[in-house]
C-alpha cells in the first residue's frame, strides 16, 4: 500500500473519527426525551423530629459521615468478621460482576459510534496443469471430428498475495447511538451504586448476627448466674428439709426451680452455638478460628458492641441522596429514558459510510516468472430507509416508554421505602432512649426485693413461693435491660443502613467507566 493510498484512506476515515469523538448527539437531531434529574419526592423534614428541631431525635453524637463507622466500634472481632464476609459474599461478587458487564456494554456503545477499522491479508498457492495437444489428424464422420496424435503437458504455479484495509462507520443522524451510550453510562452508574448497596447490606447482616451472638452470651451469663443461685437455694432447702425445718413441698419446689434454671441455661448455650454456625457461614472463617477470634479479647466476651453515635442530615432529600439503592433506582430511570430515544431513532433513516483499499500480487511461474499487481479502493455512503416492518419499531418504542414509566414508579417507591426506614429507625432509637432508664430503675428495685425475700426465706421468716416469685421478677428485669440494650445497638445499625451506610467510601470503589479514555 503506497503513500497515496494511505492519504486517500486517511481522508476518508479522519472526519468520521474526529466527529465521533467530539459529538454527543445526532448530526441532524437527537430524538427521544432529554433526561433531567428530578428532586427527590421527600418531605421537607423528618416527622420523627420535634417541630423546629434541626436534628432528628435520639442523636446526641458529633455530626459526621459514616465512613469507617465500623472501625470506630473498636471491636477487632467485628472488624475481622466484616472484612471476611465482604470477600466471601455471593451478593457482593455478583454485583461486582454486573459492574464488569455494564462496563463492557458502555465500551460497546462508545465503539458503535466510532468507525471500525479492519486489516485482512491472505496467501494462496494455486497449481495449474496444462495439457499440450501435438500433431492431430482429423477424420470426419457425419460431421463429427475425431482427433488423434501425440500429447504432452506442463504445470504452472501461481502465488497470490493479498492485503487490504476496510472501514465501516454508521453516521448517527438522529442520535440513536448517542442515546445508547447515554443508556449504557447510566446502567454502569446504577451497577456501581448497587455494588455499594450490596456491601452495606452484607455489613448490616453480619453486624446483626454478631450482635445476636454477643447478646446470647449476655443472656447465657444471666442464665448461668440464675441457675447457680437456684441450685444454691435447692441445696439449702434439702439440708433444711432433712433437718425437719422445711416441708417436703418446699424442698420439691426448690429442686424443680433449680431444674428449670439448668434447662434454661442449656437452651441458651445451644442458641449461642447456632449463632456461631451462622457466623461461620457468613464469614467463611473456620469454626475454630472464629471461636478464637470471639474469645480473643476477654473484656468483649458477653458484652454488646458499643455503636459510635452520629447524626443524619436534617433535610430528608439530602440524607436520602446518600443511599446507594436510591441512587441506583434514579440511574435506572435515566437508563430507561435514554432507551426511548434509542428505540425511536430506529424509525428514522440510517446512513453508513464504508471504504476499503486492497492490493493483490500474483506471481506466475511461466518462462522464468511473471508478476502481476492489482490495486483497488472504494468509498461511499449507504442509506437505508425503514418503510414497512409491520409496526415492530413503533411497538418497541411504546414498550420502552412503558418501561420508563414503570422504572419511575419503582424509583418513587424506593424513596418512600427509604423514608420509612429512616423514620422507623429514629422512632426505635427514641423509644429505647425513653425506656432504658425506666428499665434500669426497675432492675435495681427488683434486685432489692429479691435480696430481701431471699434473706427472709433463709432466716425462716418467709415462704419459698415469695422468694422464687421475686427471683423471677429480678431475672426478668435483668433480661429486659439486656434486650433493650440489644435493641438500641440494633436500632443504630438500622439507622446506619437507612442513612445509606459508608457506601461513599471511594478507596475500595470499582474503577470508573471508560468515558475518560474516549474523551467523553
């Protein structure tokens, strides 16, 4: 291929290449709706906040975002479990795979607006046998010639070398390719947000499971103390009964109460074992490794994690914009809007520019060798006009519009769900904050009553029934406090989830799309 050929071909493909890189719409028009981000359909303030209060109730912590919120728990076991679960989660891996697929789709959409350039070459070897007829005699019989004589032959070898360059470019007259690129970009952004949502969901699931295990340890510790106290009372009753100072009925009741305490302890221990199995499945850690991790810090055993407090934005729209599921739903609406234009553009004429240059060299092995060179080139437009397709393109456009409406409805439903989850988490926190002091006061008074009743019983001045009744009240009060403290931590975790979690953490986010590489 000579310099002149290269210049001709460059002049043919350079204008399309430059225009495709810098043009984001159709040459004549860009059909379909132009999407604009609408304000979030949320109220001006949280309903769970007092009137005129800029900060939602139950928040007395320092204002901060949620980046590295889990690290501020200062709980090595929890941090290790969260990191392991992120690596082993099928939902996170699936979301990351969908990002790769969306990125490939965006690359394809960008490539569709650029000229394609292909190079091909071939080498063929052909052998030709030539039969050489010598002297011939012809005898005519009724008009039929009969040839006869000696014959010889020879062979010709032909080598063919062929190389060519061809290009194809669809000129985006009505913006169909631009809409496809817009749709693919929105899909990639949605998949990125969904990946963050999957990470937050896994973190919340693991944190709640870890909280359930620590709460089970607390309840087991209470059950063990209760069982030991009941066993002590039963032993004392047996001694007094043998000495004749207690009725057989009181001794039997004390022994039955001790048996109930041991049964409750065994039930709690089994529940903790089931919680460990669940943590193993979530984290992918070995069971013995997990057990060592849970017992590694003695002061963390049988103690609930302490969540660092935070505030959320007083304006719901700003707070909800941090949620990855809301962001993903909004990007889905943008994708559906762009798809309308992509389908509508198929109802308009399509212009394609093609060009190719090829050069062939044939080497004939005749009388010492003969070479023949042949060069061809062509360039020109091709216009196709849709005339009749039985309504297929129009039906696809209507389907795209219907999908847009459904996606918009889904987006609004996602926002309403997000508002509900934030409001519920705020109500839970407020409720726990109000009830917990009352529960602590009740626990203290029930303990005083139990100690008094137990002292009277041991002194022979009270009944076992009264003592056991006060014991049950005291244990129930301790359990109520433990349950409320567990609910408080769970409510903070729920608020973390409702506020969007730490999904804005850019350190671990997937790489951005290929727009920058193409100058978009």
